[in-house]
């Protein structure tokens, strides 16, 4: 049986490999295989899987890659993920990727889709626009059509026809994945000392770079191994981290928060595999099932409109209560318009609910951890002393 150390070492190797050796090997293992890259925050991975392709989550270059060419394409006052994604492209690290999907998160990723089309015209690419209207007859009809177009694009890319049963089978596998992911999060919320946040983070990121069948086995193995680990329980406070759904903080920042005295019991890091909160039905029309799931059982996050102002932040407050967090750290990428526009509204609601919170900004290549440790440590102490 694998230990958690074995599993996490494999995840870390995948996370650090900006040449995507494992995805290249998957593609080379059989003729005709295709790899489809995608950016945060959410796309229906089920369709890519049903097309027989490997979905490859791309979250920029992190803090390991120097951005040289990418800066030339963007002004200084936007976030870093589009620049480092361009850098991955121009340095040929993505030269094996057959298709790219750019979901609607904000103007930056939408515009990146146009730049990608011009720079890499040989790569099939799609701007995938999700609805901001959550009425089944309006947003639902629109979104089902968008899913149909995505399906047709994948048919053309692969030269095969994706059947409804193929999609239903993929939905079943991703339902299992989401269930296991929820189990890992519930395990960590119950015994956070048994599942360090950096381990859980790496486990989730690895799943966005490998076939879902393999990730399901890995999650089950991790849950079995983590329950047997003997780790000391520290006098940490329980916090939830929100605002980090797109550009990711460096791994050292994630570790620093825990080292400063905080157990992270919930987060929205790289939301992809937790975007839908329940199973998607495997009967009926599979595109309508995915569409309705997006409208009705997806998380609240900054790239989704909340139609009624009084509902803003309710999702986060309910999540804080469910995971038993004693405070919230709202950590956002620098220049992230969606998250920074949300910040005063979400933090205002946390204040009304009497939930202690702090906020800071980061970039995927932030190098100075000491200020973050001091801020998170002081926050933890203030909760212990006064909450
Ligand atoms: S980090 Fe924020 S601003 Fe940048 S691409 Fe992502 S959602 Fe858009």
C-alpha cells in the first residue's frame, strides 16, 4: 500500500514539471491520442474525456519559471497567469497540446484566447463562454448550445463522434472524482493535522494533469493512507481561504500559512474539480444535465454573477460554518479584477456575520513569505486571544 509521502512525492513531481512529461508520455503511448489544455476556473472535463482526450489543467508557470517573452504581450497592471501561459507557449513547453479551451473567467483569459489563436493558429482553440443568467430557459438554453459547440469542436479535433453514452460514462467517472475530492476535504476539515494543506493542494493539482480514472485511484489510496498517518496535533486555528480560484499562490505561500499557526479547513484553490457540488445525473440528455448542474449546483465564485445583492456572500458564510473555520483569509492575485471587486462585498458579509477575516494579495511568483507569515500568524493569535 502506498504511503501519503509516496503519493504526494508523485504529485509534487507532476506539479513541478513544466515540460509536462507525464502528459507527453500519455499522448505518445497510443496513436491518435490528443491532449486538450484548459485554463481556470471551470470547464466540463466530461466532454474532453468522452472525446478520448486528456484534459490538461494549465495554471501558469508558478514561481519556477522566468517570464521573458510573456511580459511583452501585456501591460504591467494585470495579473501574471496570462503572461506565464504565453511564456509556456513560446518556449514550446506546450508544443504537444492539440487543443486549448479558455473559459470565461474575466476579460484577461477571454483576450488570451484571441492572442492564442493568432500565435498558434495550428492549435484548435475555443473561448468557452459560460452564462451569467441562471434561468434554465435562458442561461440554460444558451449554455446547452455552448456545450453542443464544444462537442462539435472536439469531434472535429479527434475525427470521431462523441456519443451520449460516452458522455454519460464520463459524467459517472467525474461524479466519483468529485465524491472522493469531497471526502478528502471533509477528512481534512475533521482532522486537519492529518492532511496538511500543501499535500491536499498537490493532490488536487495532480488530478488536473492525469486521467480521471487514475486520479480516482490516487484519491482513494490517499484517504486510506492518511487515516493511518501519525502526525502531531498542533494548537492551530482553523481558517478558510477564499479568493484564490484562478492564478495560484506559490506552494511556499500555501505552506507558510499553515506554518504561521493556521489549519486550512476549506479553500477555493484551483476550483476545477470542486466547481460542481453534487453528482450530475447520468440519465437523460447529458448536455442538459451538465448545463443544469452549472446553473444549479455550482459554487459561488467571483466569475459568476449573483443576481440578488442580498445573496452575495451567503455561500461563503455557509461554507465557513460547514467546515468549522474560525476565520477567513481572503487571498487574491494582484490585479485580479473579479476577486478584488468581490473582496469588499464578501468581507463586508463576513463582518456582519461576526467572522474574523484578513485579506492580502499575492502573485504566482511571490517570493517574500515573511510578511505573509507575520500577517497570518498575527491573525491566528488574535483569534486565539479574542474570538
Ligand atoms: S487571476 Fe483574476 S484577473 Fe487574472 S485571469 Fe484569473 S480571474 Fe482574470
